[in-house]
C-alpha cells in the first residue's frame, strides 16, 4: 500500500469499475476495461523479461494503446518514457540511447524512423507496433503487433507489491538543447502534480484510498477534454489526476480546434485543458467561425453549457485571448496553472467574467496564488519574504524530483540547497513575492533582454504585442546593439490579410509598456515556431531576428 501510480489507479478501478475512464475519438473504455488492457500489457512485458526499473518507450499520438502501455509499465514497476512523435532520426536515436530504452511501443506509421535508428540502438531489445504492421514489415523491423501480443496476455492483475520509491521519468525540453529526463519518486510526483495536494485548498491527501473513496461517493464525475498530446507531461498528469479521482478524460488523437467544440457538446465536457495561446487562439477563432456558420445555416449554436472551466498548463493565456474567451463564454472560469516538469505545481490564476482582476500583468507577468511549497529565492538561495520588492528566482521545496537522468551537471544547477539545508528546485523564472502573498512571474532570466542596463522580460512584451489586432502570435528576443548592448526585437506572425510596421507597434505599446521595453526591431514571419506543447522556441526566434 503506497502512493504509487499503479496502486492509485487500481484503487479507482475497484471503486468505480463501470464508470467511463477514457474516451479517444469516441472509443470509450470503462475503468475495468482500461485496467484489463493495462494488465495485458504488463503481463506481456513480464514474459519478455522486463520488470522493475526497465525503461519502456512510447512513440506515437494519443491512443488507447498509449495509455495502456503507460499504465501497464507502471504495474510491473517499469518506467514508461514519453517519445515525441515529431522526432526525426537524430533526435530519436539520442533519446533511445539517453533514456536507456529496452523496449519501444510505436505507431506503425512511424516505422521508417524506428528502422533508421534500429542498428545503432543495441540496447533496444523488443518492439511492439500499434496498427496493422504493414509499414513495419516493409521497413524490415522484427516487431510484434501490440494487439496480437496483448490479446494473448492475462487480463487479471496478479502483480507484486509496489513502492512509493518506484520511478517516474518525463523527458522535457528540446528548444534550448536536447531533451532532459526528469527523474521523480512516484510519491513525490503524486504530491507535486498528481492531485496529492488539492490545487484550490492546498490541503494534502492523507491516505492512499482517499481519492478512490471520494470517487465512489461522487455520483456525477467530472468530464475533462485534454487537448495536448500524451507525450507532454501536462497531458499525462491531467489524465492521471482524473484517473485517480474517478473522472472521465476525453483525448483527441490529434488537435482539431473546431472538432474540440463539437466534442464538448457530444460528451458534456466540464473542463477543457490546453497549453496556452498556441491552442487557445485557434480554439476561440474556430468557435467564432463555427458560430457564424451555424447562424448562416439557421441552426442552433453549439451547446457549451456543460463547460465551466478552461485551463492552461505549461504556458499562460495572453490577456487578449482571455478576454475573447470570457466574452464568448461568460459563465466559464479561466485557469492559468503555473508549473513545470521539474517543479510540479507552483500556483494558479483564476479569472471569470465578473472578476475585478486585471486580465493583463500586474508587473511583468501573471500574479499567481502560490502552491503551498512555492517560494522566491535570492541569489544565495534564501527565501525572500513577501513585500521586499526584490526580484528573485521562483523555486519549490518539499516534494521534488531526484534530478535529471544521467546528467549530474544539470542536476546541480537546477536542484540547490539553501543556507539552512533546505533543498529547492529552481523553476527557471524570475519572480517577485508581493506583499499580498501572490507571486508575480517575470519570465525566464536566461531569456531576459538587457538593454542599457535595464532588464526586459520577453513574456511581458509579448503580452502587449498580442493585444494588437494585426498580431496572431509573437516572440521577443534581444539582438546585439552597439549603443545599448542589446535591443528588444519582436518576431511576429500576422493575422491573414493584416499589415504591421514598427511605428504601428510603437504607438500600440506606448500606453502599455515603459519606453525601454518597446521593440526597436520588427521581423515578420510566416509562422511563429513553438514546441508541440506550445512552449516558445527562443533560439529559433533569435535566429529569425538576426538573419537579415
């Protein structure tokens, strides 16, 4: 009995076996059915000699097989490893080697990439393809069909005792270097990301059956639409939190903005989770298009009356996007969940149409109600009390990762010890601890633009730029300048049919930003490059800004 991912899931299965746990493109699985599918994966892996601590890669888009492979790995105390389905050969080869994968579950349509790296990855002993297998056979891969292998396996449990020390690893990053594997104890990641501490009350779970008992007592479970891919930690933990609590999670195989609204209507979705403006902007614009199409046809608007919360994780909503959502969906609550793979939850911002809260920045970025373990540290790693006015580094204490897998140097840089012996994980963001107890995020110090000695945080300027009607998306970087050292440069994707000059931007930003923060250079691009999770690719933006 432990705070272990597989145990927590199985407690929910035992509490609500006939409740729908997972829906992917209208394929629904109850808790009992999902448990049986995961058991089959687990038993198959055991017959292949895999077990405690073995790393099992999962390479593909959202699917029932993805979820079953993840849960099945946890059941035998193995470690599922997320593999970005956009990876090409060099990235895939790196991750298989760095993560020490011994088995790989992959979509058959990715077989050519797997085949291209197979000879150079001798540690990879077992392949399972999801799909018909035509491409795997054409690529000459010695792989086993996922469906065939699991159909022959035992659907019952029959596994040994597990531990809160069992490992969870999530590979993250890739825009500032190769991906890093963040290594957690499962008990710690449960408290940091998995609902072990209630996000609204900051109260901790006190016994491992607590969430399952709550699930059994809840007659009408919450239904969430989780839009990011499962290869992203935000999606994994949205799913697992709902699984632990007996809720229903709806996952699209691929992101379809217009289809998402019909999915909300079809499944009576209560909560929709996404990653910032990269998903939010096409979503709200597709809803406005859908409204116009329905009105032109004389039909009824799409029924969104069940939806009461729209949440973003890993990337915050811009003020203009918040306003558009609240104008169209005035009865919903917008939630910016602030956190990262390394830190877990650091806090959240809640906004409704009736809020007196400014939709923009208080000073630089969003001001969040911090989680119970979020703090701001000075340069000597001492905690800054509220109201000092000193900019520090956002950090978290308490439940945190062990470090980065096979990277002691990055571990030492990110996981630090304060003068009193307290261990902290640095979130990467600069922050202010305000007198009212909230924490204002100012952006990442590494991306900070130093212009004439003044520090400019890109996120603040980006928020102002996105409020311009011609701007669809924008990133801000610092480019070399003879006089000021660096100058603020905007890399902007325009809306279709729009035009924009630097003078236009200057006039727009003057009422919103101090003069030194206003962009002195404008680069128009066809599309702003972001990671699959919606995170900004600042190295790309810097290259775009300096190319000419």
